């Protein structure tokens, strides 16, 4: 670099020192650019680091230049790898693959199951949609098995086996898994060589850093005496059903923590338990569905076909406020009270405006019930309404509302018991 500047300014041989500060600044900027890179292929800020008894188990070489905060995340993820995700190592060893490959989900996603990469990869292995389908994972409107840790691990291992047949080199396999085989082909073509030492000069520095980090981590001897994390699925068993079952239909017969079902089966995308799909369920829930599936399905059919709709639904109408209208007048004309209109429309006061749409329900006398209107915010399904209204049933919701997936600002009629 000195010779370059010396030759560049050869007409001023006595003044080259004038440019020394610029040289130092240039070199410093290169150093900053080299050190100011992310240690992972995800944002470390997304990782909630829990306290662990063990101190940092990794002291990386200075040339890797891992930031202090990133190092804290890295050591936490190493602990996770050797406790909660130790089954990945076992599966890798069982399939006679390099132990380095077990670090891929740590580097790619930090074991974040709902992480989505820039290339739309999902799950802890960041599998793309195409790779998932090729490895026989189910990805549809009901389920995304990329989000199931065990299923995606099996698929990832099968994909790694395929890559091994193609490259027979750990570094090339890791690069191909992180990027794609087409990326590797382009690198080899550009370098005019498949030798890592030659072709690595053409590889993105972030990918090279990740591969070097994996090679480093693979050399660490981890203390196997560390406490293993508790098996949170010890009370779960596998269940399958012959028909699609809606959470909404199940909720009519049994109070169930559907949020827990989704946590235990993260590949579920909505509220439907797909037929012939293996689910992890508490024995109590699984046994109930096994014994009562036909009763639930019968109710589900009626629910979907809106067979529970009461005549009160037919008495519901939407009134468009005209200029000069006021609530008292509207109430008298429709034989209801001002409080009724305010409850049905979640009004905080009696102020209305032109063209405002108001829900009106007439012919209430035969039913002897009071009603209020709930404005939907983030709920999508009827069972979520029950979570905040313990006295409401799915059937009562279906009696006064058309069954459908809920939308923001939609208004539901709910009975007061």
C-alpha cells in the first residue's frame, strides 16, 4: 500500500508524509469494516439470553473478532445446543454425518423456530419451501412442518446426505446448505476451481465467517455433566385423526388450552387439526378427541353450514345514519332503547355521524335476553372469544352470528347470561 501511494505521488518525493494520515484512516476503515459484521445469520438481538450456571465456555481467536454481546449469545446457544437440542447431535452421529453440521441451526437461526430468513427459509434449519417439499415435508395452508423441530431435523439430515453425495466436503456442504447449490456452482465457476483454498476468495465474507465459526465450535470439548433440560413433552403422546377437526368445534364440548396445543405443535398454522397428521397432545386432550371425535365432527358440520342461526340473526339489520338523525329517534323508530344501540355498536356516547353504520336488532321480546356487540381486534377464531368470555359458548356465538374467520373491526353479537 505504501508503494502504491509512493508511486502515485512520485512527483512529490519529499512530501509523501503528507498523506500518511489518510493512509492510516484508510487502514482503520478497512479494520472497522472487517470487524463490524454480524457473528450469525440472524440478529442476536432477537435471542433472549437466559441465565445459566456455567460461565462462558468459548474464547474465540482474536481474528474472528466476535463482539462481546454476540459472545454472550453464542455461549447461551451452545448451552441450548448441548441440552435442549442435544437430539440433533445424536441424529447427526446416528446418520454418520460430520458433527459440524449440528451447528447449522445455531448459526442460521439461533434455534428460533419462527425465524424467517431473507430467502424465506423457516424453522430452526431455515429450510426453503422447495427443499422442504423435496424432503417430503408437508407445507400447506394447514401445516408447515418446517416449524416442527423433529420433522425439520429429519428433513435437514436427508438433505445433508444428498449434499454429501454431491460435494464430499464439509465446507462446501455447509456453504451449500446456508446458501444454495446454485450459489456454490457460481463460486466454483468464477474461481475455475473446486478447491476450497482457491474458491473461498470469491465467497461472501459473512458466509466464510460462519463456516470458520462452525469449524471452531466443532473443536470445543463440552462438559457432558451439565444438567440436561427437563423434557417438557414427557406427558405428551402422539395422536392422529381421520378427519380435519376445528378448534372451534372442540371448544363447544371441552375447555382446552389451544395455545398450548399450538406451542406443542408449532407447525400448525391455523385452528385446524389436519387429518392423518401426527400431533403431540396431552393424554387427556388426545383421549377426549379419540372418544368424542364423531360428536365433535357432527357439531362441526352444523357449525360450518350455519344450521344454528336463530331468527334473531334475520332480525339484525344495518342502519345507515342520515343527516339530522339522533339515537333517541332511531331507537323509537325501531322499538329498541338507546342503551341497546350503544351496546350493540360499542358506542361510548350518544354522538353519531352521517353515513355511520349501526347494528340494530329488532323483535327481542320473544327471547328475553340481553345482547351486546363485541368489536373484533386481533381474534381470528370463535374459540379465542371464549378465552375472554367464560360464559359464552360456541353454539351461542353461532346462533347470532354467521360462522366465519373473524376480521378486525368485525362486530359479533354476544348474549348476556
